[in-house]
């Protein structure tokens, strides 16, 4: 008796579901961070690239000791973080009418065509989100350009996450590039690990779980290149709470550059504990949010990823004092140095979203499915210009640093 193959009645829905699941399975960093809930974007069905949604952060309060709270009643000020939907990925595939017409054909097509297509898309999304997360992270540990991933280095990353009041001891990850993974295994082999962990280090060459983190190897970690000028200072004293710019001087007059993602410290500006506001005893680190180039006098205005707050009012204080004219600025790494940005983080440091796009009518096939927070739209239609059936796979999403203080770069 001849075999009978059922005709696939919901081909676009099946393809969309397969694609979304494949995307979910093929990412690593994206799978370990928070996902925006539909309530964050009002469940809207149909976004466009460039749209912005806003992520809420918990309000901060300051408790007092007086029984009479008349003069200490605090307004509720919820912070909002803008999340721009600027990660658009589209893959176009030419089809014949028979390639996904039956279950048997679809299984073969999905393995040969859909799986590699989603693998490439996943890597592009992962690499882009990792770069954005890294650029938003100001805390760094290690020795730029010469980090050894020993126990002290890893524990110093965990220390910073703790000192910035991350309440959760679980859900912490370290992403290392292959060279960092090798250094970590070699530097920590067998130290204070259960037998199964030691076996994992020797047999698989992976750290596994150790020192408060789940270790993951990732070859998509970004490389940050510093500008050509790393010796400069504050030009204009900051005097406004919430200011997120800094005027600097002593750059090379016409060619001095400070690149987006550069981390630096400012003399006499220490970090404070987010809750107690106690001086943490070390200089706070800042990140440049956009490339800056010196004017003809060697001055430049840096835009920062975090504003300056010296007042405990509203619970936003993050430094001991404002930067003053002449204070030395010290970037992490040398001039024009290219540094791999390995990343340690708590899952709630970052939040990503994958939103639905408009599903058009009047096409041969159209469907949209979500798996584990990843949404893929599938559209197939006939192109009269090329005499082909064309299928497109669409992803639209974005990432925001919600608690970047719960992340640490480990430069190498």
C-alpha cells in the first residue's frame, strides 16, 4: 500500500511556530535575561521599527526615624527606561509551491532551510544585544588587556553586583569568550568544586557553575575600541542634579576622540551604596553614551548613560560629590586599545522584548507566533516580477538596561 501524506492546512502557522522555537533555542544571552511583559507595551498588535516603549523600574524611597511623617511624605516617582525597537531582522527565502505543502516536505525543508536561516538570525540578534548591553554597563573589573580569569577576578565581579544592592544571589551569569573560558578553567581547575564540576572542567573544558555564577562560553561578545585620547580632565564643574553630560578639556585639539562605550572614572567622585548611600570607597565608573570629538580648542561634551545625583532626596543619589573643574578623568584601557567585553550580570540587569508586527491580509500566507518571548512573523506571497513564491521571516525587538549596576564588564 502506498504511503499517504496529509496536506498541511496551516503551513504559515506551523512555520512561524517552528521559526520562533528555533530562535528561542539558538540564543544564549537573550535567554538568560528578563523579557518585557505584554503589559509593558500594552499588548499592541503591530509595531514598526523605531517605535519606543517604556519599561518601569521600581520606585525608590527613603525611610526615616520620626513618628511624625508630616514633613517626610514622599511622592511616588517611578523611573522609566526607554526601550527602542531598533533590532529588525528579515530573511527572505524563495520557495516552490510544494516545498511546505505536506508534513513530510515541511520537515525536510525546515531542517535544510529554516534551521540555518534562524541560526543566522539568532546570532545577529544576540551579537547586537550583547553590544548594547555592554555599552550600557559601567562597572568593570580585571586588568584591561591582560585579565586572568582567576577566582579573585570573578569574585570581584560578584562583589560589585552585591555592592550595588542586587537582592538575588541566584540568576547570575558570566559570559566569556573562548579565550576567557580557557583562562577561567585553567586558573580555577578543581578549586572548591564538587566532583561533577571538576569532571565538567576537564572533560568539556567549561567552568559550569562556580563562584556564584553560571558560566557560559560565547564567541559573539563585542570588542570595544577606545578613542585616541585617554588623558583629559573635567572642564566645567557639574552643579545640577540629574545632569547626564560632562564637558571635558585637554583632548587633542582637533583630533581627540572619546568613543561610545568607553568607561572612565573621575577624580574624587566615589560611588555610593544604592540603599544606605554610604561611600563605597572607590571611584564610580561612567560610560560614554555617544561618540565625541574635540573641537578646535580640545574641548568636548560627553553624553553619559547615567546622570549625576549627589542628593539623597528621592533615593537617586549615586555619587559622593559632583565632578569639579580640573578633576582627572581616567578611561579604562589605553588609547585606541581594542578590548573584549566579557560580561557578568544578574538576569534583571537587562530586559529584552520581541514584539508583534502588523499581519497583513490579502497574502498567500501570513502568520505570527511566539515562543519563550521570541516572536516571528511569516508571510508568503507571489512576486509577479520574478515569477517566484517568496517567504519572509521577520523579527522586531529591542533591549534596555534596566539595572545596569547589576552587570560588570570583565575586559580582556
